[in-house]
C-alpha cells in the first residue's frame, strides 16, 4: 500500500495506524501484509464508511491535522462529499 512521502516515516514508526481510501473496490484485505518503504504493515480491518462518519480520533490516527486535510489527501481519485463512501483501513506495523 502506498503512502505519501511525508506520512511514510509515521507509518513505519507506528504513529499512523489508519488510512482512508477512495477506491472502487478494496485493494487490500485483513491479514494481508504490504510493503511501505523499508517496512511492512499488516491490515487489521477494512470497512466501507461514509465520509461523514470520520471522527477526530480517526483523523489523528490517520496522521492528518484536521478533517479537511484528510478529505484533500483522499480526494486524489475524485471529489469527496459528506455521503461519499471511503474504505477505512486499520493496520499495524508488521515486525
């Protein structure tokens, strides 16, 4: 799974444990291991959620400053409105 260069170190340190993706279909699965830079993460869960359900805790776990920065980062694949469905992916650093 790919992460922006500015987020990669926080993913690899375990500070970021959640991401949101605007995908047509899931591209990862629970239990799957995915390379991130020099390390790997293991996906714990994948669920489809509306953007409006994302709370402050999720924003912090995703390494974003606020909800709008999360919206901008996830919107590379298209516009995100309150009812837009995103994949909520929880993961941990695989050792």
